[in-house]
C-alpha cells in the first residue's frame, strides 16, 4: 500500500512520463499547431537502432488508444516532410519503417 499523505497536505498524482522524446515532440508540435520541424530535427540525431526504437514505441497495438493517436500524429509529421520535399528521402525512409512496424494498426485505423 502507498503511504498516506501527511495531515494537511494533498497527495499529488504525477503524470506518467512520455513514452519517448519522439512522442513528446509529436504532441507538442501538434498542440502548438506549428511545424513538425523539431520532430524531424530530433529523429535526424538518432542512429538507425534508436530511430527504430522511437518509432516502435509509438504504439503497442490496436488496444493502445494513445498509441493510435501518436501514429496519427506521426503520419501528419511524415506528410509534412514529404510535402516540403527538402528531406524527402529521409521522410520516405521513416514512413517505410513506420509502415513496417505498425501496418496492422494503421490498416484498421479510421480516418
């Protein structure tokens, strides 16, 4: 059992940590309705294995409601990257890996 809060003090619930820096940046860019450039800048600092882990950690399957939302945000990020065409090859590579990792979830997603 969790220890009781001291008398007169409120028990504070802590928000769970973000599942990854990628997830945090996707949410932040979407919430601020800005460019996804910070997401791209972050992912470009990662090596291939770390990129794979970051993309894989976005969603744990069809049951993961938060993860499905993160996949939607990742698709918006990649659509922006493909539309700008300044980093088309890297955006295409990230899109390919996202599809390989999460095809089943994305295939069942509503628009």
